[in-house]
C-alpha cells in the first residue's frame, strides 16, 4: 500500500512538472488566434490512464489552475483569459477550472471502462476524449457564462454567425482537430509503452479457457 501511494505521488509529480513546463514555456502552448493549442491535455490523459479517475481529476484541476493563472499573464499569456477576467474574475475561474477538472475525471472513468475490453485501445480512446471533452466543456462554459457579453458577441459577429453550435465549430476549428490528433497518438503510444512495462496493470478480462473432452 505504501509503495503504491509513493508510486502515485511520484507519477503525479512528474506529470505536474510536465504541465508546468507546458504552461510556462512556449513548448506546450501554440497560439492560433484568440485560442491556443495546449499540450496539457496529454498529461491529464496519462494521469487518467495510470492513476484512474482520481488522478485524472487531480491533473485536470492542476491544468485548470495553470490555465487561470495565464489569464493574469503568469506563464504563457492568454488574451481571451485576460478579457474574461476583466469582465468577471469568478466566472473566468469557473470557465477555466471546472471543464478541466471534469475532463480528467471523466476520461479516467472512460479508460477504466474501455480497458476491461482492450487496454491498448483504451489508451488511444482516452487521449482522444481528453482533448475532445476539454474543448467541448471549455467552449460550452464560455458560451454559457459569457455568451451575452459584448466580448463574445463581438467574436460571434466576427465569425458571421450567432448560432452557438456553428460558432463553437468555427472558433475552435483547426486547433481542436490538432489537439485531438496529437493527444490521441501520444497518449496511445505512451500508455501502450507503460502497459508493456507493467507500470499499468492490464484489466482486460481473460478469455474463457476451452477444455477438450477426450
């Protein structure tokens, strides 16, 4: 039990360090327009794979806090985050933090369910949904909490639509697709390597043994 807790703390420490590097250096954040491609969805996915729903939620919470700090220019600055904080700091925190927390929790549950059938496939699925749900929750919270503000209305006007679904699709565009592809491939590859190294115990149900009658 003690070794298991130590292992979990070490892994979470490594993933936290990786998220700090991604948040405070240009390595993990690629700005494209008002949004950025963030590689922090990958440590969240790996935490969900290795440490389960609780680990995924913890990593998501760290991602959310780092994302909120970027609104104040701490780390890689976020122009959108700064605009949202100027409108309502509390709602900006909710919009940045809660989606990432939920993302980590849900992909942890997803990995646990899918890995009962195929652990390797579960790693790729978790990587995809870590990026997909992050974008879905982030944009949904943005529209829900700030949709009526002049800032978001101006972005909608710039995209030539006030249809919420179409606005989200046009706004995230290539960013979301790139995040999903990168997160799927890297999480799948890293997760598969960790399974082969027995860092992640396989939870696949063994096939029923067939006995021959002589």
